[in-house]
């Protein structure tokens, strides 16, 4: 099956920058009991950089790699779970919440992720009129204090059986204890901090591999397949950036060059100076663990200072913002992600309503489908739904889903992408 991440083709994005919408609705940032049928929200804040219209670049999948950094091809997933099921589900009106930063797009396009959940629920509702499900979007706007308060409200709402999210590791840390105490199952499509599954929570399930898996895999790819001998590792000042950088550094072993590795503040403009350090160290590659808004300008400065040095980056750099800010310097960049490439059927269903799918919208769709199948099978209280998820095994659109008792996803898979001609 041909795979693609359609949102990353600049020729498409520049003609759709106002961005695709479905039916009009509103976000919910307050009481969880407020119904929300929102199906738009892909458009970015007005301040977000737009890709240059004279470029024709895209980020396309290279393929999957394992922990040894080796490419491998898995057979097409057979019989992925269908949220519509057999159309015979019966239940009272129940709620699936999406919790996280749904507006700032700082790291993850939360509105796009929520649209993945909405698509799964709408497909279920269209075929199961006797089991109406509601999606409630709870927007923290990236504020962990707000996220903690919203978790308490959701936990008090007896109609909320599951949360897709929280989307960031920081918000999982503050909301997780509340959801766990209330028995609310939480399935995060994008929180990758390794320590989240060390808390003893019984209701947390991660829908992607963690930073340790991604970091080790991409590090071994760089020194193995890519043949790099001296690699600088640069991270931003977030917990996620630091965790991924640590894992990459450990995986690189002696190939990690300490003199040019650094932790930088988000938004720090000193890209030319950092590129000069890379040149001084004689490095042949850089791995950047940080957001697209910083990865793009640094990649551009690096190309000007050292055109032959390979630029690689983690999941937060995958998106049109990186391409727009890096411009021509994006070409050849290698990007890693725990997020899967979008299969054609998902892209075909998602795009007409919401625009091209951003990363993790596919995983959100899959995780919502797991919840929906549990509800349709009669697991219509929190305890029974949690047990259903804990014992679940089956294919989704993105991967095979099965969880360890800690809530960690079983199976180590990382996807590589490359920026190049669209």
C-alpha cells in the first residue's frame, strides 16, 4: 500500500493555507459536559510562518527502521479495525474527550489530532444510530495548570469514558493522576516521554513508541546506514527535546561529538554561531531535537556554513513550518518520527473534511477506534473499558496495537522521512 504524508507538499499547502474545514463547531476549553461536534480547526494561527510559494518540497516517507537502525518493510496491515463495526452497537449517549493543546500548534497540531478522533466517531455514528457518541475537545492551550484543572472536570463527568490524550508528556504528568484515580482510560497518540509508563498508572496507554526507542533507532541509522562518524546533537529546552537528545546521544556512542552538542532556548536566534561550532568540530551530521520553528532556521544556517553536513531532526520538525523556514536548505534533511505514514484510505477519508492530515492524526483515529470498539462490545463503564483496552490486540490503520501492563506499546517501530522535491 502506498503511504504518504500529504500535508507536507508545499504546492498543496500554499493553495490551501486558509485551510480545509468541515462543519463549523467550537472548541471546548471548559466544562467537559458541553457537547462538541467540531470538525474544523486545521488552520494555523495567523502568526504561523507559511511555506514559500516558489518551492516545491515535500516530506516523504523513507520507510521504517528497527532498534538497530536497519530498514525493514512490514506487510500491509490486514483487516484494520473499523469504527463503524457491524452497525449493531447499542449504548446510551457517551463521550470521548480529546485533551491537550488544540490551538497553539507548539509541537503537535492538536486540532488536527482531534479531527482524527472526530472522523472515527462520525464513521461510527453514521452506521450505529442506537449508540450515539460525542467528541468533546478540551483545549489547554499548552498550559499545564489549565490541563490539570480540566482533567478534574472531565473525571467528574460520568459520561466521559475515555480521553484521547493528553497530547504532550508535560500534560500527561499533571493530568494522569486524576484520570487514573477516576478510572478514566487515557490513550495518548503523541506523548513520548519514556518515564510516563513508570508511574504505576493503570489507565494510561501510549499509542506510539517512546523517545528512547526513537532516539536509539535514528542514532544507529545515522552511524550505520548513513555512515556518519561525527554527529552533533542539539536539543531545545523542553523535556521532550532533552529526552530525545539523550537517547540519540546514547545510541551514537563514540560518534557523538560533545564540543558541538548543546541545549538551546526555544526561539534562540544564534543559529549562525551554532553552525560555526559544527564546522569547527568537523562534524558530518547534526541531529536536532526541537520544534520546527527552530529546526528550520538552524537547518538554513547549517546549509550556508557546511553544505555537506547531514541535517537530521526528530518528530517535532515534521511539518510545513520546517519546510517554509528552512527553504531550499530543507532538501535532503532526514526526519524521524514515532508517527506512521498515512495510508491512502485514511488520507482519502480525512482530507476532504479537514485538509491534509497532520502527524499523529492517524494514531488518534486508531486509538479512538479502539475505544469505540470497546464501547460497541458492551464495555460501557470506565472499569470495563479500561480492561478491554488493556487486553486489546488488533491492527489499526497505522500499526498493530497491543500493550504491556505498564501501558507501553509493544513493538518497536520508527518511521524515517526525507525532505525533497514534491
